[in-house]
């Protein structure tokens, strides 16, 4: 599987303000309040007017470096590149701050094996203030493995455009995750509920509640199944009491 990355990394909210100067540029949120501006050939041309392909970076020019110097006057900005195929590949990274390049460029060829802190992207992320989580290296800790190519990162940046800032984006992500978890729990519960026995069948429910055949009969059976899952098996008397209580509540909401 391939992996390609060319991008500017920095604090998300500030980097997004800077990216507003560049047509077609977007910033994808990473972890730890960082963001990634994916640099395509077209965006590199917009940033610099020209590009060269030599040295440790594929996309770099004096004009691009000058733009990074300018952007770094408001905070640290890193430029990173990675190219992998089947676990083998290369990384390169450099850091700009206070209007000058302060570290790098560093470049290394990488073979299949455990990640190392001194790999260029991990090293520059540490200089940006990223911290690891458990055994994860910084590359994974900030989420750089979430997408596999520049188009994926561009889509991630476009998806985040509706959020006014990083905190709002993060809150929206948490809300979606919680909603997804609830939906998954509901699906599991409903899947199990099909096999849950009840002591009252549909005909009995209709007689006790004075109902004709209708969707309410099925709703009553499902409610008794949910009570069974939550509390355990009900006796017949308990089921009748619960059924009548549920029916009163159900009808009062109509």
C-alpha cells in the first residue's frame, strides 16, 4: 500500500488563516491542535510561481522557503514529505520559526520496522510540541496515518471548513463519535432483542389493552423485550403491570 505526503504543519487555527492567502488551499485538522496544509503541485506553484525537484524535498523552491519564513513569524511551521510503498520509503522535514529555518532539512530512507523518534517527521513534530500517546510514535499520535494521499487530506480539509476553529471541530467530532457509539449500541440491542422471549404474546397484549391489530402491539412487545434485557425475565403478573404502565405513558404522549 502506498502513502504520499507533502504538507505544511502548524497550529491549526493560525495555519488556516495563512492558507486563506492561497487559492485552493485547505487545512486538515490533526490531533493536538495541529493542522496540515496539503501541498499539491498546483498549490506549490501558487505559493512560489515555480518549483524545483532536487535536494531532500520533492516540492521546494526559494519562493516556497520564503513563504514559510514569512508564515513562521507568527509561530513554528514545519514542512514534511513522506513517500512509502509496502513499508519502505523516505521522509524529509524542516522547521521554520521567527522568520528563518531553525532545523533541517533532515532526510532518511526507511525500511520496514518499528518507528523511531529520530525519523524526520517525528523529530519535527516534537519540535512543534506534539506528545506521544502510549506506545504510538508522534506520526500516529497526531493522526498523520489517517489519510493515505494528498487527495484524502484535501477532503479532510474541506470537511472541516464548516467549523469556525479547532475546538469547534473537535467538539463536533466528539459528538459524532458519541452518536455513532449510541447507534451501534442500539443496533446491537435491537439485534439481540429479536431473540428475547416474552411471557405475553400479541393476542394477549391486544386483549389486555383493548387493541385491534396495529403497530402499537409490536411496540408493546418490543418494550417488554427491552425490559427483559435491562432487568431480566419478568413473571406474567410483572409483565402485565409493566405493559399497562407503558400503555398509559405511550397514550399520554400522543
